[in-house]
C-alpha cells in the first residue's frame, strides 16, 4: 500500500511485526489481524498499546497501520483488505467508507470500536462498544461520599466535551452514582464543545469549583486536562478519564478507565463469529476505576468494592446513554 506506514509503539515491536508478511503468515496457523487507525500512534492514542496487549494475550499475529491522510481512503482500506487478514479492526474514523468495502468483501470480518449510531450494519461488520457508565457510577459514588465530609452544601462537577452518546454515558453514570451516595447533591455539568483546548475546560471547572464542587470529572479528553489542572489549583478532587490519570498528581481521586485491551481480546478470539453488536462493561473487565487515592479511608474503599460487586451481580442497575 503506497505510503501506508506500520506504526509501532515503544516496547511492542515484536507483537506488531509477527505475521506482518507472507512468509511469517505461512509459518504460523494463528489468526491474523490488523488495527486501522485514523491517526498515528502517539501519547494520546491509547488504542495502540491496548491492541498490542490484546495480541499478546490471545497469541494473535497482527499489525497497526495508519495511512497517510493524503491517500484516497477507499483505496487504502480496499488494498488493506486484499492482503487477506482474518480480521480488520478499526476506529470510528473509517465508518464513512466501511459499508462500501464490507459489501465488496463479504467474507472479511470487520470490527469497529466504539462506533457511532451511523455505523453501517452488515453481517460481516461487528460493532464493539465499551460502556463506561458503570465505572463512572463508582467514581460518582466515591466523589459524593467524600464530598459529604466537607462543610457546606454538597456539589460535584462534570466537564464534558460534547452531548454525544459516548460522552453522555460517562455523565449519566457519574451523576447516578453521586446521587446514590448523596441524594441531595448538586451535580454541575458543563460542556466545552471541545476535546482539545484545555483553557475552555479549565474555565468551566473554575466556575464549578466556585459554586462549591468538591470534585471535578474530566470527560473531555485533552481539553479536560485543563479541568483537572483547575481542580489541583482549587484544592479539590479531580477524576480522570479513559486512562489512569493518577500520574497528574495527588489531587486525582481516581479515573474512569476504558480497558480496550479486553475489548480487543474478545474480538480477536471470536474473529467474526461473535455477536454483531457487543457491549462490554465492568463484568467483562472492559472498564473500571484506575488507582484510587491513598487518602481515601480503608472503610470507604471496602464500601466502594461492595458497590462494584453489586453492579456486577446485577443488584444495582446503572443508567446509561447508549
């Protein structure tokens, strides 16, 4: 494929190169998969290391490709499929042409991670959605429990990027958890309409803190880093998103983490034989909380774990947006 680069994350070179060529494919009977990305692997693209871990966990040969944006996208995907992979996994950036290619290659299995509602529906397209609402419920519950220990009216904040289902899943879950722990709590929600500019999210978080929020939940990607910085300066808790953001400092209470490696591993094992629509959550190990601050009392940690077990057992039904 002209100008298509093999993108390799540090420390996982072997995982990506195994089976990348015809000789390696002939030497092994393991399945062969590729992850197709709209953007190259970098510090912000957490799909890359997750896919590498899933390859290792399942013993699957595979690679990651990120075509040059100047290429014709339809041609890029078509040429990639013709290389004969058992499974083509992709991010949502490719759904505009996926339907066309999937129709041309009905024997190729495709999987889209966290697809929007507009994703095409065909027998060989599998839609895999990681649902964070249950883990967000736990973060909201913990935030509210700690907020009740502060003097004054109870309030927590959410700084979200946009009103879209994947974001609203975090918002709805967090709010439900907070209200479960403290029924009268004020859950302040602000939308930046941006996922990149930290200044926009910082301004929203500062306003929420001024209104009494004792914790601020980032649901806005890189923009939300500004919200977490405002939490640090305002001496309140910050709650991270997608990956464990405890590295940002001791003000991070916890993070709502999406374990894409679990989702990828499920898809790689099934290789197109599983359900066409798959929703994964706490029970599947596809989402959960990151590191919980050591400042949280042991008794409260035990309560939190009990809540988690009740969610997994189905005793607590967590609302979501999807």
